[in-house]
C-alpha cells in the first residue's frame, strides 16, 4: 500500500505540490508561534535583587472572581502597582524556628543628576547582597550609600541633591556599595540606601512594606522553614516565594518578554491554529475531491472502502511528514528572524533565550498530521462509502445532494456568529478583540458549510447579468456555477476568508491609533507640560500656578485600578481637580467634573457601558496596590482613549502607588503670553525634570502606539498572507482540474475566445459573491470591535484600504485563474480529453 501511495503521488505533481505548500507554510507559522510561546512559558528569571534570600514574602498578584457570559471563574491578576505586605508580618516570621534574619524592604524612587535609582533602607543590602567598598553605612537621615554604578565621581563625604517623592533633598554620601550577587541585567536600576528610619518616613504606605526577605540559619530545615513562612503568608493574604520562584518577583526585561510572548500566543495562537485548519482542510479536501475518479476506479476493481481509506491516509500522511520535515527547520529560521525584529524594536532583550522548540515541534507535527488525515477522509467519505458504480457516476456528474447535517451546522454557525457579534459589542479590550476574531471565523465557517446553497442561489441570481454582459459565454458560466456549486465550495471559502481578514482585523490598529491621537489632540487645552520620572510635589504645582500668564495648571499621575468582578485593569489618571476643565476637555456628556472630590471618579463611556455604571453609583474597585475602596461615579466622558478609562482626585490614589508626586504638570497660558522661561526655571530646580509641549506628548503617544501596533500588524499580516496564499493555491488547483471539461467544450465547437469569456464571467460572478459576503463579514467584524473599543459606530478605513482589499483580491482571483486556464487552452483538446482530471 505504501508503494502504491508513493506511485500515485509521483503521478500528480500539481496537486501534490499545492497540498505540500499549504501544509508546509502552515507548519512554518505554527512552529514559529509555538516556539515563541514555549520559550515564554519555559523562561525562568534568575533571582537578582533577592539572590541572597531563602524565602521572599510579597503580594504582586491577586485572585479575583469574575463572570464571563454568565459563567463564574477565578482569574489571577498582576497588581498594576505591586502590592504591599503588612509590616507586622516580619515579627511573626522571626518567631519561626530556623530563621536567622528577616529584612522588611521598602522602596522609593529617587532621581540623581546622573540617573534614576531605587531607594531602600540599609538592611536591604543583605537581600542581593550589596557590599560596602568604601566609606561607611548611613548613620543619619541626611546620609546615603550609593551604588557604584551610580556614584560616578562621587566619593564619601560629597554632598548630592536628589529628588525623592517629588521633593529635592540634599544628602551626604557616607559610602559606596557594590552589587555582589549575580550580575544585574541592563534594565536593573541602581540602588541608593538610606537609614532604616528615613526609608520608613519616605515610604508612602504606612504600616506596610514592599517585600519581606527571610534568611535561614545554617543547617536549618529549609523545607520546614518554607512551609512555615508560606502558612503565615497565606494567613496574611500574601504569598511566599522560594527557590527559582523568587525570580518571578524580578521586574526584569526577561520577565516582561516572557509575559509578552505568552500573551501573544494566548491571544493570536488559537486563531492562527484555526486559520491553518481552515486552509489545510480546504486544500486537502479539494485535492482529494479532484481524485474521485482514481478512488472510484479502485472501488470498481474490488478495492474495499477500508483499503481506499487506508490509501488516502498513507498518501496524506506522507505529505504531512514531508511538510513537517521541511516546515519545522523553516519555522525555526522564521523564529530567529522574528526574534531579531522583536529585539530591534526593544520588545525583548537580546539576552532572552529562545528554546529549541522540541515540544512545539512535536505538537505541530501531531496536529498537522491529524488535521490533514481528517480533512482527507471527510472529503473522500462519500466516494469511499457508496457502491463503485455510483462512485463512477458521481465523478462524471456533480451530485446535487447535500447533507442535512451540513445545513443544520451551517445555520448554527451563522447563529453563533450573530451571538458573538452581540458579545463583542458588550466586551472591551482584548476580550473584544478575541470575540471579534471569533465571530469572523464563525461567519467564515458558516459560509464554508452553506457554500453549496450560496453558490446555487448566486448562480440563479447572476444568470441574467452574466448573459447580458457576456452573451452565450455568460450563459455557460451561469450553468457551470450552478452545476459545480459543490466543487466551488473551497474556492468561495478561501476568497471570503481573505476578504474577511484583510478587510477587518488589519484596520483595527488604524482605528485605535486614530482615536487615541485624535482624542489626545482635541481634548488637550494645555500648551506646556513639566514632566518628571520621580514625581513632582504639590509645591511645584503651586510654583507653576504663580507664574505670570498661567491661566490654569493641574498635576497628573497615572496608575491603574481593577473594577470589582473584572479581571482587566482600567487606566487611571489621578489629578488635582482645580481648573481641570480648563486643562483638558474630556467631553463629559453626563454628570459634572466639579464633583470630582474625595472618593469619587469620572469614567469613560466604554467603561461605564461595560460595567453598567451610572451617575451616582457606588462602585467597589481594587487600587493598583491591591487595596479596596468605594468610589462614586460623578461624570461620564467620551475621550477615554486619550485620557484614561478613569479620572480621580489624586488623593484617592495617594499612598497606593509605587511612586509619589505628579508625573507631569499640565499648564495652560494666556494667548500671546510666553511663560516658557519661567516654567523651564521651575523644571530645572527638580532633578530629572523637563519642560515640553503638549503637542510633543501627543506625538510621543502616537509613536509609542505605532511601535506596539507593529507586532499586532505583523501577526495579522502573517494571517492575511497565509489566507491569500491559500486562496491562490486553491484557485490554481481548481483551474488546472478543469482540463477535461474545457477540452470537451472545445471539441463540441466552443471557440477558445468563448471559453476565455466564459471563465472571465465565472470569475466575475464568483468574485462578486466573495467580495459581497467577505465584505459584509469584514464590516460586521470591524464595526463591532471598533464600537466596543472606541465607541465609534463608523470605523475608519484608510483611503487606500478599500483599494488594497478589493483590488488585491480581484488581482489574486484573476491571475490565479486566468493564467492556469490560458496554459490549459494551449494544449490541443484531443490531448486534454484523455488525461486525468
């Protein structure tokens, strides 16, 4: 059987190449995506900051109960600001047997003239550890010990000015310390050490600490110690990390890259798999369908259904193995290219390890073979099951019968698509994007299942038009479309998939970028901004407001919160409400920003609609550090994408963010008054601060979004490209399989010109139906997700977008049909009539 299968493959070079191409490219895509996901899942961040500890107690995650479409689930969410731990827990841990020392670590952001640093209490030097290489440890509040990476020319005894908690302070350098643990990565911030008392006074979360480091006594029972610490941590509502798990607490580039790769895999991986299944199943199904004559003849010479099925499995299995053998190495090479692109754009560090992808290769190989074999058996099931004489008859004449189950499943898929349309409108963020892509595939699946009925109906409706434009050739084209409705299923599905993908998901990023930039530009009334990485104090805001010519000024700090019952965080801007309406136009359509005082919040329309919030509602939210509080909704505004999902009084988030002070102070001046010099002088008094125009902030926002959109467009481009390849592949196979049909037409008197006109008419009809259905699916998908993400009912499509989608699909359909048909027409009809289909 294996020898026979190999011989049959050698005699069908065209269909074998087309099938092998679809399989191999699918393997390349799946292998590349799978390798990145595997690398992200298997990445283990080496402990750096806590390298010397045995156990670390922290509170970086929170478990939340959420409801998705009525189903309850528990989600683990990383706290946007990093949680804190009760300081009293350190005393309880000290009582455990085997504990040598316990260090409660508090961190504050500091800005020096030559760079930024993370401030700690002196005892935290033991966590990494740091070693004193010159001078002495700080003994008074006005003394600090500097990391040698930050010290530069500073030596013990030198006085430096440092911005801490938004206020410039003068400190005397008491000593220089060196990082003695594993070599810190390029993203690791240098450290500065205060006295323990001074660090506690600077730390905004009173009665709390960031982490607690635990050190075991020599010879102590490590397992028992870890178990004891975990018990106490659980009682306090926090977590204990030991061994390699300590690396999860590192805010390293590698950890961020790992999260990014896993996220990409979870968001896009499933849809890539579905796309590959669509393409592979369609291509193999068409290939097997074109070989019904072979299978019918085998049945006629006494081959059993089991033998024919086994032959199909062996043939497709051989092609699958070849595609895996070629696609896995190519996928690895594609992964290396993609890694370089991600490194060049700073998505992942150059040191991030890409795994060999052995697990991904095994999974891809199994999935490819299973999908290919199942697709082949489904395509050949009728020819295998029915009697040999019936099989030969159905080869000659297209069967008009279709499974009732197929119709039921098609209608169910169509209903599922409309249901997901409603779900997309109600969702937001990545959930909306996921639901939108899901409804796209659901509609395409419905088209694939209902395609025979769609083709027959379209042929009847188009018949008058085709006859009117192409005459007798149009009549033949309509008859062909009607008679070959079943055979054109794969072609229609491939074209609809290409149009649907190209006309919807590709334009999502354009709509998001346009809305963010437009809202930021139109809503920003201020002309200047004083910005700082460490935070600017209220005193700086007071100084700005006193500058002659300043109409209004307000400070802004951004963070995030999690609505109770949700797993997605919402972006927050904490502001000084004074003069807010003169600084930014949030386009409030309900409520009043004048009420934004105390435990209150203004929310974006999308957030309000998603959670069902109304003016006056008391809403329970989880702040960035895990603290829970109740806020009253006082206003609802439309410009959430430009200014954040939620706006609150800065007092609401005070003490709940890792840094304090304002990230920026927005300033509006009188027309014609130049306050630039005075504002620049204020910025100069705060190390690490700068004065910039708000137009530059909008421009930087657009650049940052464009960079982040690149990776989404790359993945979407791969999906659209593969769909286009599948369409081209399918149409070429379908065209080349018509040699006997076209030869018969020519033998009965149809001229070559008439045949070409007939093919043009067929393509025009099929292309028109594909563009209409695919365009409708793309429109529903794009409108649904854009409305969910931006609140706009009419999506933005770049001027050349329509031309690219419609023109590209048209050229694809014409070239992949006209060129193969032209090749067939160059062969004498007497020669073609005797060859295989």
